[in-house]
């Protein structure tokens, strides 16, 4: 598939630099998909994905040799995404396996309607969802002994800014009548631990932001009473 792209423009992590505040700098860098999937049993490493207070659920379906479909949903926040995952196995002992993820638009229409009076609440919920998506993708990579994750996001998505500090590099790929973004992320055990630490720190900051903003936003105040992040 990569050979079909007309051209690419690479931007390395060093060129872009790291944001000092991972939350405020990326609050509006959110993405969007449609048609959540229904039930399948997960591999053991992913089985705990239903244990979250927000009823976050991950389901993986085998579609063919080295091809899977992963459905990720957060029904409590009305967001969902269907990912197509392709496993590229290592060719020899010096090669490293990888997972190719085709990332469409996140289904968020209901969430947009419910949060239309507070863009910050929408962005915070979407950042939280994006972080959990990458957590599940890294677990999938571990299950299939892949040390690199390559994400292709279509042009309907905004920049996945919350992933920025973990990119090995980023490409903008041009195809007929469209544009895609390629994100390459390390998926080894060290990268997973670093991501989990980052997720915890950002989640704490997001909760603090919500707590502070409830005094000036009736939408956030109502949200905190009914669906705590």
C-alpha cells in the first residue's frame, strides 16, 4: 500500500519539538469514526478492557491472515472507532515486526451535540478516548510481538496531537483526492510503560481542569455530577 502514495513530507520529532504542557497545548488537537462493532471475545492480554468505570470496551475480530478489526467504544461518552490492523511479521532475526493501523474518523456526533456549549469538555473527553485507543493498540502490538506501530489517519481526522511526544516520525501522504497522516510509534515494553505513565499524568491534569472549570461552566458542572471522567 505504501507504494501507492504519490509523495510524502517527513517531519521528525526533533524538528517539531516537544510541548511543555501536554494537555493545554493539545486540548483542541482531537480526532474523529462511525459504526461501532458488536461483540467478540478478546485475546487474554486485552480482556481487562471492560473493567473501566466509563465502560470502555475493546473488541478484536480476526478478518484474515495477519488482518484484524478492532472496535473501541466508550458508551458512557458516546464515542467509538473501528480500526483495521495489519500485522507485518519480522522477516528474519534482525528484523522487527510491526502493526499497521488504519485509523478512520471517530464517531462522535452525539458527543458533539451534548457538549456543543462547551468545547473544552468535548476536547477533554476526546483526548481521554485517544489515549485509551493508543493503550489498546500498544497491547495489541505486545500480543503479536510487534515493536513498531504505524498509524495511517485519514484526512477527516484532526491531528492526533496527544500522541506527538511519542512519535518516531510523522509523514503527510498524498493520495488521489485525499491526504493521510502517517504516525510511527515505538511499541516495545519501555514505550508502553512510558505511555501508561504519561496517561496517568495527563488524566490527573484533565480532572483538575474539569474541577476548576466547573465554576464557570454549567455544562461541566452537570457532567461531573453524572459522568465523572
